[in-house]
C-alpha cells in the first residue's frame, strides 16, 4: 500500500502578505514605500487594512494609535481619506514613520 503525499497547503496572496508584514518590519516598510511611490489612494488603503490585520486587527491598532475604532474602520475603507495626524498615529502604532526623501536626479 502506498501513501499519497499531501499537497502543500496553499494560502492566499493576502494571507502571505499579512504574515510577511507581521514577521518582517523591513518588508512592511518597503511594501508601503512601493505603494506610496507607484500606487494610488485605494491601494494605500488596502495595504493599510492588510497591515492592520498583521498588527492584531483594527480594534487593537486603534487602541495602540489612540484613535476611535469606528473612525479607523472608515479611514481604512476603500473610500477612506485619512488625515495626516491619523496616518502618522497608525504608522507609529505599527512601528513606522512617514518620511520624505529626495528623488534621484541624474546629472547631465
């Protein structure tokens, strides 16, 4: 009698992203930087929702950021438009900060 080997467990891209964000702060920062560089507001809100899962969910993140959970749910929705103050609080609760860097300018 031969046993069939079990196929590897698959997981969604979203689940893999959440796990990577949870386990690797450098990945999390680069993930957000890539979206800020090339993405739009909807992509940023989706990324922040995924990241909130990695940091224990919106309720826990709201407590850490000292924000109202209902407001944070609305802020992170696809139609959300976070104020700079809220965005900074959320990022700080995730152990990150918003920064600006110069574009690389080619010298002729």
